[in-house]
C-alpha cells in the first residue's frame, strides 16, 4: 500500500485483521472438529457467528469510519496473495522445502 497511497493503510490493516480473525478461529474450529470427530449444531452456529461479526465490522468500517473499499479489498485479499507468493518461492527453491 505504500506504493499506492498512504491513506489506504487503516483500511488495509482492518482487512488484514478481519482475515486474521477468521483464520485464527477457523483453525481453532478445525482442531476441535478433528479431536472430537463430530460436527455439532453449536459448531455451525459458531461459523455463522464468525461470518456475521466479520460482516458487521466491514459494514461499520465502510459506513461509519468511511474507509475506502479498495483498501479493505487489498487487506482481505492478503491471504490469497501470500499463498501465491509462497507458491512461487517454493517453485524457485524446491530443495529448501523438501
């Protein structure tokens, strides 16, 4: 974001925080599911609640904080970009990851 505009930084950081929040709680849920080996109705409620919290935070950021949507999209796409970069690094140095 430093290449584009510095005023996008707060929205990019918020987008990254939302992705980090979702990633952390998804990992916790998957670990719990793997340990218990069953899916409960409460687990489905947890997934929907996590999604609802993310939507409310993003809606509030766009409506009340008036953060630019482009910065939020950059922050939210952070995971996909990191996966692409990691894949390229693995292809360039395959012996390092073997």
